[in-house]
């Protein structure tokens, strides 16, 4: 039954997963193509900026400004936004749409449903990040970038874990309340505040406080340059596990809507 | 019924032998009620949706659960399904405790919700396959038989279905594993009269096979043709549980007369059984209970050019119970509240 729910959810999510992953891959490819011709101009521009500001806009990333923009801004925002929207709707969305009434009368527990849906979201994010990684890797080869497939895989892994963390929060709030809007609002608000915290506090010399933000663990260790940071991935794993456990406990205690 | 539907019905009849999860092989198939509810209460903040509900439904019966919209029917059903957690009280379904044993209960029941929603992007057949796989004990040929019998188009996407076709998919998913107990919340929605007839035949076949149907509706006419007993719930309280024939006997019915010339406004005053008379020139609407003879005798003093009989509506049946001197104990507060309601009054438009 777990496998059936997983298969159903994955099928339901196949189109948005493919579209978002494909869009990121194509966008990345053409972004690197453009950056090749503008590279020197952009590098001289970012070189004249203060170090913190350069870091803020991603100008100090391997591969230059465009890669930095893609890895520090566009891809994480796309993945996080997708994760939050999908996570909020995974369980609570079925209640809002009314399909939970029939689904929850089948011989499957609420917790199995929640776990299967969480696994489908994990798969979906991995596929999107995989397509993104593929587009980036091909572009790096074609346009002779300094980026390696391994570095890009490390960066993509951190982004997936970042998106999963916020998705897990959205899923947990949705599972606890049955209200997808509240779930996406809560997780989305946290994502925005923590992004600004992570990006702005270092500019004010408050780097230590930036560690409170999940975004710090996605980008702070500079995975494109230094590879995977297991301690940072562990921080994400902790957030995901805590959120999921909270969701599993809460969903079993309340009335279902729909 | 058409020959085709009849043939399909016969075909399904042949397949009514018990399944592995069916009553015959169930360890507790005999000796326990299909549904036992004791003191079930559901409170939403300061609103009591269901209050101290006690009910027992035997195996092999069709039980109609009647009540107006918002009376607490769906809330009761959703507590039986463990979708809502009771504030107090308990329930057992097929001898199993709701809550701890709900997974097994779900395996052995079929359910269609009152406001059915399905996945709009899936076709009917994809929807049924999904639910069949979740259950794991579904004979797919039986699914196709049900679809043929209900004339359900399985090829379209759910988003493109009419209400009636969507309802057919919901009914098939409820029936397809031959459950020991069917819990059907307003199942007739959108079904045309022929399909309603087929659906009622399917319910009778379920009963004949020793399985049970819990049929919720706000319309008496929807359940009176098939139900053995009905329970009436009003404002969260079970007003009465009664056999259908007894309920009908107590019901207030209506006759609309058209006379060839204006009639006196007091012509039904004092006529036995008349609860209300609305007289407007040549038209008279009479609400009565008991025998119709006295009403007809009073009317036929004048030339009647047309006569129309209307079904009693549920609210009037409630009122009949409130007024009845032999009403069961739960009626007491309501009877007090309606004691001032006009009895054999006269209303002139």
C-alpha cells in the first residue's frame, strides 16, 4: 500500500517535476553560454565590490557571477518554492480538495500515507536537482567552465537538502493542521526570513547569527568549491527528521478535514 | 429495467459468493452487530454536532440514517471511519473497535462520502485501479461488471465527468471488494431514476448476501424503498429508530385539492387527522396523518376536479414524532419545544 501511494503521488507530480527540472537545466545551460561571452566584464564588475557584497550576490563562486546567481539565488529559490508548495499540499491538500475522504477510508494508516507522500516529494526534488545538475554539467563541459561534475553534484545535494528541510516543515504544518495555506505560509515565511538573515547578517558583520538560518547550511560551506559538508547536511537531516516526526505525531491526533 | 441491465444484474448475482474478506470466512461474522455505537458525542468547540448517540445495526440489514442537512449524519459516519475522533463514547464496526482496529475495519467496509471528490487528472479506470491496488483484494472482472451495470464511462478524466458519472465511480470503488459493510453517505447524488433503481437492486443483493448497508440520506423517499429500519437524527440527537413501515404510518402526508368552485375556508375544521389546511379559493392543501378516508369524505362534499398526493417531508415526520404520545425518551425535550406548534390549524392564504 505504501508503494501504491508512492507510485500514485509520483505520477501525479511527474509533470511539474519534469517541467521545473527541465526549465532549470535549460536556463542553466543558456546562462553559462551567456556568461562565457560576458565573463570578463562581470568579473571586473564584481571585483570592484566589497567582499561581503560580492559574496551576497554570488560573484565569488567558482565559474563566476552567473554560476553564483544560479546556485545562490535562482535554483535554491525554485527548489525551495516547489518543495514548500508541494509539501504543503501533500497531505493537507487532499483534505482541502476533499479526496482525503475516500483515501482515508482505504486500508492504509495516516502515517503510512504521510510517509509515502514524503518519499514521493523526496524523489521529486531529487529528479529536479538531477536534471539541474545534468544541465549544469553539460554546460560546464561545453563552455569549458572550471566547474566539475563532482562539485556540481555537491552543490546540488546541498540545495536538495535545503528544499527538503522547508518542504518537511510545510508537510508537517499541513499534516498537523489540515490547512495547506497555513502550511505554505509558515514554511514560506520561514524561508524568506531565514534567507534574508543568512544573506544580510554577514554584511553587518554578524556571521555567527547567520548560522541560525538553514540557508547557511546550503551555501555557507561553499560546496561548489569544497564539496559536500556532512555536518551541514546533518543539520538539514535533523530539521527534516524533527519536522517529519512532529507531523507523524500530530496527524494521528486530530480530526481529518474534507 | 432494461434487458441489458437485467442481464448485468443476473451476471453480478452469480458472483455474490463470499470473498476471502467476506462474511462467510470472517472470524467474527456471526454474533456481533455490524455497527454498535454507545454514547457517541462529537463537540466542535461550543457546537455539539453529535450528542450521546446510541445505535445498534444488525448484520444483513439495510439501515437508513435520515436527517436534514447539518443534523450530524456525516459527522457520525466520519467517526465510524476514524476520520473524526469522538469527544466521548465509543463505536464498534463488525465487532472491531473504531480507533485501534480501524485499519482492519477499513479493509472490510466500503464507503462513499457525501460530497465525493476524486482526482481530477485521473480517468475513471485509473481512479479505480488506484483504489483497487490500495485494497489488494479486488476482482477486476467484478469492477468491470459493476461499471457495465451502472453504465459508467471509465475512459474519461474525472474532471470531465458529470456529477452522476463521478458518483458511479465512487459507488464502484465502494462495492468493488464486496465489503461486509457498506457505509454510503447520500449515495444517490446525481443518479438518474434508472440508475437509482439499479443501485437499489444492488443494495438488496448486498442484503440478500448477508452483508449490511448503512445508508445515510436527507430524503425519506431515497431510503424507504430499500431500508428495513431507519434512524432519524436531528440536531445531533438520534430522535428515533423505527421500522420503515411504522415510520410511514406515523408520517404526515399531504393532499392538494382543486375544486370546481371556491370552498369554505373552514371545510376541514374538526376533520380527524388533519394537521393543517391551507385554503385559497378553489385550491386546498391538506396535511394529515392516519387514515385518508375522513379527509376525502370532507372534500367530496364539493366537486373535486383534481387531486394530487405529495410525499411527507422529513421535517413533518419529525414533527409527527414530536407530537406522538408514545415517542421514545430522547424526544422529550423536542416535544416540549414543539408543544406550542399549531395542531389541526387553519391557514388562509
